[in-house]
């Protein structure tokens, strides 16, 4: 008996970041292999970063995570206001984030 069809398959290795489109993946009793295996911790609050709280961490959806050999590859936009050029929640302001294209 057929119950459904998978049209698209996505994996999100880091909680609250964009993920990667897959052609195939392993599935176990814990879910899709490699899905949400990592999360970021806000050092100030001690809380896990979650895009479900956009007032604090809306910028997480500006980053993409993909499993790579030996870990996770993260790509995204850099911020012109942050010293490390990677945006933190301190830069958020009404109207958006101050994104710039990272230099090579």
C-alpha cells in the first residue's frame, strides 16, 4: 500500500540555519541522518539560538549549513558593523540587518 511520495528532501545540519537539498539520505529511529546535529549557544544568555525567536536571532536564516567531509560547511553574509564581520544579534534593528557581501 502506497502512502505518499517524497518530492523534495532537505537536511538542516545546524538548527535554525538554512539547509541543503539532497537526492538521498539515510533515516534511522532518530530521524534523517545529519539533520539538526548541531546548534549554536548564545554565550550571553546560555540559551540555544533559535530562529523561532526572530527578535534575537532572525539573522540565522542568512546562513546555510551543509555536511562536509570532517564537519559542517557554513556560508552566509558578513556584517559591516561587527568586528568579526559575522553578524551577531546585537546588530539587529527594525528594518533589517546590515548585510554586506563578504570579500574573498
